[in-house]
């Protein structure tokens, strides 16, 4: 027997696509102050959508100091006695650079070969609208939601969620719920039905190396004054040893080695490593003693995301720059404290710094710890049941190497567990040129979101009690 709510949602997929085009057209790059209007346009578009759906108590949430980009909140408490779920998404996106690598305008949705292209379309505007349209279908067909829903749509996820802890702390009572369900998080592969049950944490900062008070002529000063680009390259190279281990003392504090059971479980997951690396024109490297999936899911990293300094324009300029810069980020695993890990890397860089150079650390990008949802959590059970119902397959439980700051922050501040239920796929060029979202994922996602709401409605609220703060 067909589900009338799913039928309604599928019949209105064109409305979802139209809404997606309008939302992607808002250049909501939270990291770039020049894109402030795009952020505001995205907020107003989402707020209008929530008003049309009959959500109540809509407001913009900020920390007590009123800093950062606001999060959007609204709620429908339609089902007394049913569970209350905090549904999460975010409206900010990564910068579109490098623009010359895009084959279509990044803020103008282009449809081609069953795909929709645009910045932020897969991470996370399409998954967000799938969740909202599943809710809207219940409201249109049944006049109410089967559970109580509180929406939290963040504006700083792509910059590490620096304001989110303050927002959650300031609005703790407003955001009280039984668990959190995230439209963000991405499925692992298009050929496997899977649920992400864990994500790595992150931290990061920028560094500046200086060796002189001004740029210098290389003919007059070459060989007698240190080149900061050389110093920076040496510092970066010192972060890893030849075996791929991170060389900063104390960085691995708290990191647990994968257990034999975890290694057996990971090894059993179908993974064509050769094809995966050929698809991106790369070869596997990394920390010795671990498989590719173990490195991706169970081991921490330190990466340089950008290095610059000196003359980079056309032609030649024989200059020794006086300063050089780099951006560093870390992916962290369970057991690591983000602040401790970051301080270990900074201490290592300072210890390696030669006496003829100075080092300045700046632009902390926010930080969050790793997170794993308890295997016996009732919301995870609902997600498994929903995917079994809609796909006919039992989903594999996998982890992701990326970070979803919400999961650890919500756990730490509100004491809530989070299940990631996104229908983006990890090969859809997140954060890169030509980001896309598969049209086929819209129908799959709508059906699964309708079903997971029905599954949650069957859970007695007291089943969540062992997992909530006491």
C-alpha cells in the first residue's frame, strides 16, 4: 500500500528543485564578509519557507554576546507524548574558488545528465530542502507532523561552528529535545546503502613567518638573509616523519589504536581502493601500519590547506619576501581534545623555528571533537529501519573522515546524540569546483525522511532517557 505522504512529496519534486535553484542563487559564503547580503538573502528565503509551512516561534539565535552568523530556529510541537527531535541543517557554503575550474556559474543551478550543479547544492542545501519538504508533505496531507520537531539551521558550519556552543548554551531550554537528526553528513558511496555513525573532529589556524621588515632585492640580500618561504616549507615538512606519523609531541594523546574487532569490521566493508584512487588521479599514501579506511576513519591528520608569499604574478620579480603564510587544519579522532591537539602542533612549530625567524599564529577557525553515535541508540535504530523499508537493504554502518561540528558540540553542551541522515553523496565535489547533487537522490531522500519520521513516532519517549543528560 502506497504512503500518501510519500506520494505527495514525490509529486512535488519540481517545487523542491525550484526552491533549490532560488537558495543556491544566494551566495551564502559565511567566511567572506563581502557575501553578507548572500547570507541574509538565504536566511530570508528559508524563513519564508518555514512560515509557509506553519512553523511557530521562529527566531534568529545568537550567543549571549550577539556575535557571529545567526542560526535559524522554528518549531512545530504537533504530537504531545511523541518524541521531540532537533532537526539540523546549515545555510552557509564554502567559497566557490577557483572560479576558472567551474564549468557552470557556481551560484546558478545547472542541470546536466541527471545532476544539478552549484555551490553548496550537495553540502548542504539539497539535503536541507529534502528534510523540509518531507516535513511539508506531512503537514499538507495529514495536517500535522507525527513527532515534535525543532529546527536548527546554522550559519557557520563551514567555518567550524565557532558560535554554535554559545548558541546552544544561551538557548538550552528552547533547544531541549530527545535527540538530533542531521540533514548534513553525506552518504559514503552511491553503490552502498550506508549510515554514517561517526565523524572526525577538527581544529585549525593560520601562521605567519617573518624574517625581515620588508621585501628585499635577491641580488643584494640573497644568501645573507633568510627567505621566509624556505623557513615555512621546512616547518611544514617537519610536521610528519617519513612513516607518515605526525611528529608533534603530545598530538596523539588520547588516541586509541583500532581494536581487532574494529579492524575486522572495516576490512569487511566492500572497497575498491584501486578504482577509488584512479577516479581522482592519485595514489594511496599515509600513516604506515594502517589501511586506507582506517586512516580515513580512525586516525588523525594535519594538513596544509594553503601556502603563499612573495611574488606570484606573471613574469619574474627577483625579490626575497619578508613574510610567508600558511593555513593548517587537523582532523581529530575520539579521545583527542581539540585544544590540546592544536597546542601540540603550535608548540612543535615553535620548537622547529630557527632563531632568525619569527612566528605568529592567528585566525583560529573554531574547533570541535570527534563523535560516534551509540550503537544501541533508538534514533539510530529508526534510521536503520527507515533505510531498510525504502531500499530493501540493511545499511552498512560506516564513518566519515570529514567533520560535522554539530555532533560533538550538541553532545557536549546539550547532552544529545545525533544521527546523520543526509542524501548527499561523498563523490559530489563538496567544497570543490563543479559541486553537484544527483536528481535521483531527491526521491530517495524524500521517501526515507518520511519513513524515518514514522519510525521515530513509534518510539516511546522514555526510550531516549538513558541517552539524555541527567
